[in-house]
C-alpha cells in the first residue's frame, strides 16, 4: 500500500475517534443487512427419517474387537486399552465417561 508522506498527520486522539466512528458505522451496516433464505430450498436438501434406504448398499469393513481394545460399559464404544479409566463392578469405563 502506497503512503503519502506529504499528507497532514493526525494525532492519536483523532485516529481513535475516527476508528470508533467507523466501527459504529460498520456495526449499523452489518445489523441492517438481513439474510433471506428460501425455506423451500433449504428443506429440499434434508432427508427425513424413515426414508426408503432398501436399495442402498454399505461398503464398510467391520473388524472384530482386538485384544488391546475394550467396550465401554457406559457409552458402548470400542476404545484402545490406553483409554481405560477404571473398572466398575467388573465393567470397563473409558476416560471420556469417567468425568
């Protein structure tokens, strides 16, 4: 950005006043502009629960739980042994559920 060294310089107080006025003007401009969204266009992109997925085929490879993993008794997720916080009545609890 080019600087005009011949232009009169403003004091810090004038700069602060000017920047405050600019911020107030920007705030008023931003609050006055409302975003209008067409509800029908927004609703077209959503799939409702219960949609017919009988023709869909999953291509996910599921591995059995490994020796170094456990299933949390609270969240029922499979975690690595390093995530084991404690066992409650013989049931493992992960660190995320321990809090």
